[in-house]
């Protein structure tokens, strides 16, 4: 469990705001609005502005962008695949609407819950959990797992979870060959483009400094994970707090990673127009092992560079925001990296082994037709199809799935605030509902879930989400 170090709150584990709407999320959706990325702070609890990412592409990878964009009040948003701002209200006080009152402080303890019950003692899961808590296990030793689709999606055993945790723990966290590519100033904020080597690839990211940066002072750090697949631009990094002087977000670092193979769009001052992060070729074996989990590695290494090289970046106050693909990556980062103390994520895929993806995998096994929403297609491409085609062993495919199912590592999550729309067809609401239920079973009273009956896969559809996020992230510290 994590050490409580900021404000302590007592909250209900989760809430379905105004009652849950019927599930009508279609697994065949391929369009993607970009993610609500709540760019909020955790310092003095003053009024805030939340930047909103609107990148084209899908929630995980490979989908098409739709027409939803969020334009920046400052006017520097680009094209349909770009970032902008969603205005929001100040911090403190009770959470609006029917929900959970008050904003939880950054970090805090992981709650009173223990480790989630798993399938048996020293045994293997026997049934296709597909995201459930069930699954029978043998007593004593492992039994031979039949190599079927049902077995591929069965709930992970404790031994499998331990093996994945051990893998993550052994991975270096960087930074390696860190360098500053250039510096510019946008609306009074100093912004740096940096690069470093991750898994043999040169990776680029952007860092926005606090407005009145003093290297002798300590400032919170927020990782901003983008949605879609078009990377970041500098406008999305500097937009947090840029249009509302005095809000709490002005006084912390914003750290934005481009995932491997993506572009950081700059073109300011002496900076180059674009910086492209290196990465594996699409659909290659390296790519299959890298999607989502490799993205998380990129974020973790960038954070290490910031904490290790920039005076004033406080390692004890690290938070993370993201939506859509950025939320899915955020879940993985949060269970892998204990430096993350607080997360505010919107409509992210928490479990690539969930039941409706399992159903889609069965359909793919029959038809060999690649279809479904972005998380479904990710699962088919990184595990199911390669296994069925003989390009990946059963154990390799299963490991790929488990590494993309942070739901099963829920006890490792820090304090969290999750938003999801009941009408979301890009990342179905079941992802967040199941995670909320698991956290309830774990007794995690530092986990908040808000569901929006009319909400879909866009930040503008989640009424009150921005205010709740500010309350959560801008709470005064203890």
C-alpha cells in the first residue's frame, strides 16, 4: 500500500451518476473522438483550466478519427487531430451533481483493501473469466492448460500476475542518453523539447515549466497522456492554465510523452517543426509486444528524466491525466510505477481480456475478419491473430493480454478518479464499471468513479467531469 501524504478523504468507492443508462456501446465502432485529458494541478486549490486533447486516431491504435475537436481558447489548435482547451471551474468544495463530495488529495494511501482474490492456491484458473473475478483453480500444482480461446482469456493466476510484475520490476526506468533538443516560450511558460533512448529507440517529449519557476522550490509534476495516435503539439502542453492567470495549474510541471513512432509538433522559436519518436514497424513482432505496454515504458522513462535532471520537480507529487488511449496507457503506467500518486483518467480500456473482447475473439476465430472497436482490434492484433496464425505461442499471447489488463493489478493503482460515458462506443463503459466494482471489493475508498448516462467518447459529453477533476487534483496538500 502507498503512504498517505496529501489530503485524506472518505469517499464512497464509486457512483453511477444519475443512474446508469442501458449499455448500448457497439463493439463494431471504429471511430474515435480524442480523449478528455484533464490537465489539472495539485497545489493550492485555486481556479483552474483543463486542457483537452483531441487527437485523431483510435483509443488504442488503428481506428479512424471522427469530427470531434476541442479548440483552444487561445486559438492555436490544429486540424481534427489536435489539442485544445475545455474551460472549467475552480477547485475545492463539494463535487457537483449526484456523486462523491470533495476532491481527494494527490496521492494518499492505497486504501484498506488487500489483494484481490484470485484463482486458487498455486493453481491455474479453470474457466474463462474474461474479466470476471471467478475462475476455478486446481489445488496444489499447475495443471495443463488447454490451448483454446477460452483458456487464452481465462482469469490470470497468481503465478502469472507475479511473473508480469517481476518482468516490469526488472525493466530499467531510464533515462538513457537524455538531451535537451531546444527551448521556447509560449504565453509566459518555458517549454523544452527533450529526447532520450528507450528500448533502443530515440523518444521525444515536451516539458512545460511552472510559470514562476524557481529551481530552489519544489513543484508537482503531471504526466499528460494523449488520446488517439497523432502525438502531441506544444499547444497542448502549454494550454493548461495559460488562459486563466493564477489558477493552480500554472505552478507545476506538465510532462507530455509522444509514444513510439509518433510525432511531437513544435515549430516554435528555434525548435524544429516536428520531432518523430522512433519505434518498431507496424504489425511487426516488436510492435505487437510494444503497443500500450511500450507506450507506458515511454512515459515512465520520460518521467525519470524529468525527476533526475530538472531541479524542483518533486518526486513525491507526481500525478497523471489522460483519456481514451491516454487513459489505457495511464492505467498501465500507474500499476507499473509506484512514483505515480494520483490519476484522473477518462474512458480508458482497463482490461483487454474483458468479456465482449473475448466474444469478438471467438468471432474472429470463426471468420478471420478483423473488426470491432479500438481495444478489441488491439487485442486481436497483438495476441489473438498472431497466436491463431502460428506467429506467437499460446503463452506469449496470454502474456501479451495480461500485460494489457491493469484491471487484474487493481490493488497496485494509486488514488484515482475515473470518468466514463454510458453511451461510449469506442471504449465500452464496462471497462470502468468492472474496475469500480473490483476496487469496491478491495475496499478502496480512495477510488472515485463517475458514470455519465448520456456521455459518449468525448470530454464535452461528460457534464461536470472537468469540475470534479479540478476538485480532485487541485486539493491542498496536508
